[in-house]
């Protein structure tokens, strides 16, 4: 198996009630790739992530994970009991105890060194997201899975966070699977984009997806920004490789 996770023909309906949330979805992620899943609210992004991790029951289809795959996961919602005091240091040792030096190194790596004794509930949104990333890195993951990791961050915070993700990938070789609504920034930081709306509407390079009619239909005005970005890059790219600007074969809409 050359991919880290490979899903074939996934259909998920959360207990079989009502219409499926995901229908016939194929998905794979290879080592060291940065793949971003985009799509409207309720389009099944978190469900796909959880299905890939084996956290939800499948109606049909198959998910294969590379044997022994180490995954660092930051879920979309992390429930912290506000009444219960918990330091950053203690949080990093959940669910598995980690050594002080490794905890300190992870916090330093994510740009929040020395926060060990702070209360989790007293952190700013940006600090908290970085602490979550630090915790995900502690397991020396081959795959980082981040479900909307920049929620609550301001624009400079979002840009800095994606830069950090690219640095981590470059240093550790970990693949990254992200869900994001930050279209413009995240498209630039991704090798591949999957546009989801209950099924895979289109997928491919950021350039190909931003030009795909299905993507533009889903994201409307916002998609103009990403398209303009790639048109601009195209205009200024004079030494392109043959085939570089053709749209990937994956940009189709099944309906
Ligand atoms: N545990 C669950 N039980 C029943 N229905 C669920 C469950 N989790 C999600 N759903 C439903 O599945 C659909 C897809 O939800 P999901 O959380 O995957 O969407 P999403 O694309 O991640 O949305 P968002 O952008 O808001 O995070 C929604 O209609 C949601 O109500
Ligand atoms: Mg979600």
C-alpha cells in the first residue's frame, strides 16, 4: 500500500437514518502530501475525516490504513470542562503521558514555548489551536489530521498557522489532511484539494479545482478569489512544463 489511507466507495448515513451524508466517496492520501477538504457547512467533511479514522460506522465501502500508521488528530470540537482546572502541561499528557522535554519541544515547535503552567481555559484562540497542534505532534505522526484548525484565528494568525503546517511537513515529512474554510490561504498551501458536498464534486491541484465549474457553483463569489489567484500565477509563469496547466482528470461532477 503506497498510500497512508485509502477509502473506496464510502457511504455513511449516521445510523442509517435519512439520506446518506456521504455517498460513494473515494479518497486517498499519500505520504508527505498536504490535502485539503473544502465544502459548505454540513457537506460531510468532518464525517469523512471521522470515517477515515475509523470513528464512524460505514453503510458501505472500505477504509484501509497503512499498518501501524501514526496519526496526530485535531478534531473540530474539543470539549474542555471549563469548571475543571487543567494546565497546558497536563493537557499534553492526555491521553498518554509524555516526557517534559518532549512537551516543551512540541510547544516550542508550534510557536508557544513556555506555556506549560497556563490554564487551558485562559489561552487565546490562537494559543489554544497551537497547543492542540503541539499535542497532535507528540506522537511523531506520519499523518496529521486537522479539522478546521484555524477556527477563531484572525487573518494574520491563519496565514501564520498554515506556514507552520508547511514547515512541519518539510521537517517531519508528515502528510497533512485538513478541513478548511479559508479558501484563499489554504488552496496555496495544499498539494491537492478535494471539494466535497455529500459526494466528491471535484478534486485535483488547487489550480484545477479553482477553475472547476462544480467548485465555482459551490463557493460562488468566494471562488472568484482563488480563480483570480491562479489566473495571475498563470500569466506570470513563462517557463511552464508541458501539461502543467491542464485541468486534472478528477474535476468532474457526477450529477
Ligand atoms: N453523530 C452524528 N449523528 C447524526 N448526524 C450527524 C452526526 N454527525 C454529523 N451529522 C450530520 O451529518 C451531516 C454532515 O455533518 P458534518 O459534521 O460531517 O459536516 P461538515 O461538512 O463537517 O460541516 P461544518 O462545515 O459545519 O463543520 C450534517 O447534516 C450533520 O447534521
Ligand atoms: Mg465539520
